[in-house]
C-alpha cells in the first residue's frame, strides 16, 4: 500500500507574527519558515506505518511556490521515499488544495491519505474534510491513535471529542487528519539530510492537473489582536467588586 502525505510550508511556530503595513496579510519576507507542525505529525505517522511493514511507500506532497521544495526536502530527510511539488500561488484556499490533492490521488492511487488537521497560519481545518468529500472516501479527523489492519483493509482511528474518545473503523482507502497527541515527530539526521538531496521531487503544474484557481472568498483585512491591558492591584474586596461590576461589567 502506498501512503500520500500532504505537507505545508508555514511561518515557524516560534516566530513572532507581524502583520503587513497594508494589512493584507502576515509578513513572510526574511522570516523563518518550516513545515506545519500538524503536517510533521502526519508524515511521522505515515513513516511509522511503513516501518511496521504495512505500507510500501510514503509520498510527500506540497502545493505552492518553488520555495515549498525546501519543506519537501525536510520531509524526504525525515524518511519519505519521494515527493511531489505542485507549482501554484502561495495563498490559495482549501477547496482548491482539496481539488489538487484529489487529482494527485487519481494519479498516484494511494491507499491512505494523511494530512495535518489544520495549518497554524490560517487554522482553517477544512482541506482534509473537503478532499475526503471529493474522493468519496471515509474520513477520520483529529486522530490521536491510528491502527491499520492490512488483511481486512481497515483503519481504526481514535479521535478526541468533547465527551471523550470516539473510535471509528474506516474502510481503506481513507483520509486521516492528525492531532497533536498522535505522536512525536522525529528529527532529520545529517546522513538522511544528505540522502534527501538525491531523492526525486516530481513537478506538476495546475494545467497538468486541469485545475483552475478561483474562489468566492476575499481577505478584506488582517489585523493584530488588541493589546492586553496591564493588571491593577486593588486594596479591598469592596473595590474589587466595584470594578467587576462597574468597569468590567461581569457581575
């Protein structure tokens, strides 16, 4: 069985986000970029499935400008066998990404598609569900545990919900989106980083996949959250109650 993993290049989680002066988006020039943490978890899980002998190949996929190949090289250094890069504008919406992934699935015929549950840049949490709908495949979202049965061709997925743990049994092929508690991604070792330079990255264009970019959405403005006011020290319970009642208006 082949596993496909979708990965995204985002501003590194440790970087302080800055909004562009024209408020059209987040500043990405001269900013450290890295693989989306949820995508790292998805790739790690795919690699573990392969190491258990339940998959023959792991293919990493990314959609975006040429710089996204750097993130694919990271995925190859972690252990992916090969990669696919679809050249596209950087800011495209989940439905278009889902259509691109569906087109790649039609070409590659994987038995399992892993994605991170969301990207930390826009937190939309839509692509996995959309691509499952387009493919008409069963889906297990927010996976905190994944167990595959190769003989029965099913995947058992534990997912965290408000009431506890929900367990799903999915017939393969299927789409699984990964949550934080699924695993701890490995670090790429220096020998594997060197080997990754010789691993193949196949190129596609949107025209190759017969995908047209269009969207009914428009980002009007991006603004920083309001700065939090500093706290105050009150001298008595009566003063505290007065402030909660007349200033904060919470009682």
